[in-house]
C-alpha cells in the first residue's frame, strides 16, 4: 500500500451534484425548468426526462456548459462534511476528474468556493481504450484510496489503491454485474465512505 496520506476523489456524483447543474443548463437552453421525472435515475437525461438532442440543437445545449457552469455546480449532500473529516485527520484530498483540461481551473474554483479542502485538481480524458482514463494519473499519484461513482473507472487501477464505489441512483446505473467486482468497497455516499475509512483505520470521528 502507498505510504502517502492522499485520497483521490471523483467530482461529479461524489463531491458535486452534476444532475442539479444539468437541470439548470437545460433551463437556460430551453427556457423551461425541467420537472424531475425519475429521482433514482443515474443519468441526468433520464432523471429530468429531457429529449436526446442531435446536430445543431445539441451544440446549442453544450454551449451552456461553459466556465460559469463548471464553476457553480452545487455540492452533494454530506460531501463537504466528509472531506472535512478526512482532512482533519491528516489526509490530503485530490480531485481526479474526467473533464476537459480547459475547465480544470473552473472546477477547482467551484470546489474551493464551496469550502472543500481540496489541494489539487487533476483532469483526465473521458475514455481510454484498455483501462480507466484515470488509471495513469492514479499510478502517478499513488493515493491510499480512490472514490468514484462510475465503476468502469476502476478498470486498470492497481491493487495497492483501495477502490471505493459510491453506489447511487440505481435506475440505469452502469454499476451492475461484474463492474461491482472492480471495487474493493461499496458506499451510499462519500460521507459513509469517510466514516467507514476512518473507523477501519482506527481514527476517532470526534
């Protein structure tokens, strides 16, 4: 196991509520606030029941995913408290996010503005042919643990890094079947992971 005190955290779905931000982007694009269609849907499109766009319409919608969008996503409930628990017990928290590098500063500003004790933000591509696009960054960082809500992103992450899966929103989730075996532990949210991790390592939560 790594001798560092680093824990790597995904952003969307673990630290930040991307689904809520998606609804705000849709409202700006369409002029209509979407009504929640399925609160247990994993993917925002299904959660808000909005149509799949193509062509020029898709380009117009994507234009709303700008610096303002990436710097103003709200926090997931309990995530800030979880990070404070970990940081107060001596862990360095690093965000590893599959996001275009040009939005890295906006992402870091977003996290810091919400009070997250995140020391670094590392961006990766969204896809890699043979393993998780985050695997190379994790090999270099060598954290004790890596927390993500997208199970396929554990592929290729070595055994010396504890892989913790946040199992959220089951409808349409990719976290099923063999994907679940890629993770070393499963948790309802980041706060549950933090409490479990600290107890596992005999750290007081007080």
